[in-house]
């Protein structure tokens, strides 16, 4: 098989036949196009299997748990005050402000958005923190990295509140 591929590659300029088949430039180009398409589909398929199917449109949410971030359960006795925390992603940093009143999360806001993309994509996440009383918020499709940076920033702020 390796010899046939070598012969096929060289046949465009040197021989009219390779591996017993008549070889034309258009046939070789057609085969290369098919091979490139198959390789692209294989890479796409591997990524699809790794990340799973997406049934959401851009801007929709996914409440999948995020690994590696302290979820700071609601039973944690937080000290009253206003705390800030930072989260990072490959697209930039996010700073949040978390206000604790009566041992509960009273308000959360994005204090600084230093990401490559607008933080308007994740503008609904601060209210989810208040509603859930923890960092378990939806991942926003199309802004996954920013969502994870936001979660990490809230977790960092809540660590300061304990």
C-alpha cells in the first residue's frame, strides 16, 4: 500500500499508470479532496465526542458542573461585607464583587471585564449566584470560557468571605 501511494504521488509527472490504475491529475486531486474531507470529519467527530452534542443555540445556557472550582456551598457561614474575586480564562480576566448580608449572598456584579469579548454574554450570571446562593451558575454557550472565569471569580470572592 505504501508503494502504491508513492507511485500515485509521483505518477502525475512521471507515469500515466500507478498501482495498476490509470492516473489523471483530476483523479488525484479528487482523491486528495476526499482524503482531506475525511480527515476534517474525523477531527470534528473526535471533538464532538469529547465535548458532547449541543442542542442549544448561541447565548443559551448549560448547567453542567464545572470541575476544579470550589462551589462554596450555601451552608458556609459567610461574613457580612463586600468581597471581590478574580477569575481568569484564556480570553482574559473577570473581577466580580459579592456582597454578603446576614450570612447570605445579597448581590453580585461584574466589577471588571478584561476579556477579549463583551461580558454582556454573561450578564445574567450574577443574578443566578444570588438566586442559587453559590457559584453553580449556567455555562453560557458561546461564552464558556467567560462563564468559567466568572465562576472562579465568585468562588475566589466567597473564599475571602469565610
